[in-house]
C-alpha cells in the first residue's frame, strides 16, 4: 500500500499538533492525585468472563478496587502504585487483553452493544470486531494513530453512529456497509466482508494526509472531506454513495433485554461509571459467557435469565429505567484529579432528581473530560464554589445560569433537564 502523503485540495484552516499524544494506556500510566491511572482498551466493550475476572483482580490487588467505565466502553484502573506497571502488563497480557503492545492505546472501538441480541439493527456487527482489531494490530501505519482516534461499528440502529467517531461503519438493510470518515457527507458503500479492512484503510489515509500532526479527523477541518476520495481510489470494490439520513438510536435501557428467540439478557448501568469490587464480582458471577461494556457506562450481559436481575439491583447497579441516575455522568473530580475544583461526584449524587429527558454531565473544570456528544445539560464547577449550568443542543450551548449555592443545584438541574427551548 502506498505511503505517499495525500494532498488535500480544501484550504480550510486545520488544527495541527506540535507534540505527541499523551493519552494514557495500559502500558503508559498517567500520574493522578489518587495514584497512577491505567486505561485498558476493550474493543467493542466485549470481555470474556475470564478476562472480566482478571480485570477485577487487578483492580482489587493493584489499584483502588474499583473499575471506572469510560465513554468509549473502556476501563480505567485507578489508585495504582507507580511500580505496578510491569505486573499489570503481565496480567493483562496473560488474559489476552494486550494482543499488541505497540497498538494497545489505539484499539478504540465502540460497537452497538445490543447487536445480535434484541432483533433490532440490520446485522450483527460482532463478527466485525475481532477482524477489525486484528487488522489494526497488524498495521504498522495504524500504530501511529493517537490514543484519541475512534472507530465505530453500528448495526444500523444508529446508536454508536452518533458518537463522533473518526471512522464509522454502519450496516445497511441490504447486507452491505456504509463507511464514513469523520462527519463528512461523502460515503463509501462496501461489502460487509470488506468493512473492517475499509475502516483500517480510512484510518491509514487519515494518518498519511495529516502527516501525524492531527489526532482526530475533525482537526483537519473541511480538508477531511477529501479523504474519502483517496479511500475510494484504493478500494477496488467500494463505490461512492449518497449519505443516508439515519435515525439516531438510543443507548440500552437498564433492565431485561428480550431476545426474538424467547431468551433474555440483562442491561445495567454503573452510577457515574464507577463499579466497586463487590459489584464487579456480582456481574461476573451472573454473566454466562461475556460482558459488553457500553459507551454509556453500562454493561450488557447476553443470554442471562431475568431472575438474575435482582442480584444486580441488590448490588447497587442501576437496573430500573426510571432511576434518577439515568443519563447522569461526571468526570473523576476530587480527590482523584488535581485540576477539579470540587468533589464533583458527591455533588452530582446530591443533585439527583427523577424526571427530565436531557442527559446531564458534571465537570470539575472547563476541560470537561468525558463529556458526551449530542444534546445534554452541561454542569461545570466554578472557582467560587458554585456551578454554571447550560443546555447544549446541536453542539451549541445556551447562555449559562450560575448557581452560587450547591444546595440549589438539584432544582436548577431538574429544570434544565426538562428544557424544551427550540433553538
């Protein structure tokens, strides 16, 4: 495959990085206020039960005992001793969670968590996952991607297609696949069999065009629209297509997942994405074969009977679709992050109230680590000890309301989450 840089015709201003990506991984630990942090990539969020148990043991024996789910379906281990990096790597390798040390930070893949389970979607994208991961790890070029680059495999329901991935593959009603790069209107239609290779090719073309100076496709600006032309030139069986208008899917709701064949699975959420050692032990005890971590900080357990839901409810996981925790997220906050202005998770828990359709995300500072895409309520701690609340729609924040007294946060948040302003 050619490695010559792709010359882009668009002249829109682009964002180029003049330093390497410092995104943490399983081998590159990040020093935090509560100890070292490791981010373990779990492509598609899919963990075999033995792998899930290995992660749980690592969290208990090397870290703070908890597993922290990310907005990409990955896992963070926190509170690690700085000298435990080697042992953690050995444990993850033995569990099959580090197939390539050179590629471990770039194995960022989200996939429709209910694919093949609930009868929705156009295809089961799970077979794409191992194929894509193997191709990523085999690509010398792909090793140059940043730890922020994201692939998405959508089964047609539109759930992960809206997460702002750099490369998105979506199943079509006819058994093929659409390929997107960033948010361009240009689309390639490829066979389902060729979809994983096409996704890796798109990532390689991005790297060649940016010459390693951009971490995400969006940083190329309008020039990103030209990437698809080069991809199509290298895809003998691919062809240009008109971008379809697809419905935006919703995350899995907590509770029982009904299968078309009469079987069931279970879907649960972790409060603020944090799962204790006891909760993780209960999850792995209930799981039959695998656990699927979702980009919405939840876990889907395939082929599990409905009567096992009670044990997960007792463990403190979110199993009720009417729970006030639904749609509420937060960054790490204090004491784990020195940049946070307050203990954001404690304030978020105190501000919980039932009702409201808009998700809400609490941030300890303006960096807003882990915030969601799409419409949501943006809650940011201020230096004075209060909060700024703003409703974000179509990527545009409305004028913020400042709450000086955190005790008034619950009322203001409830009002913002029911905001029906038409922008």
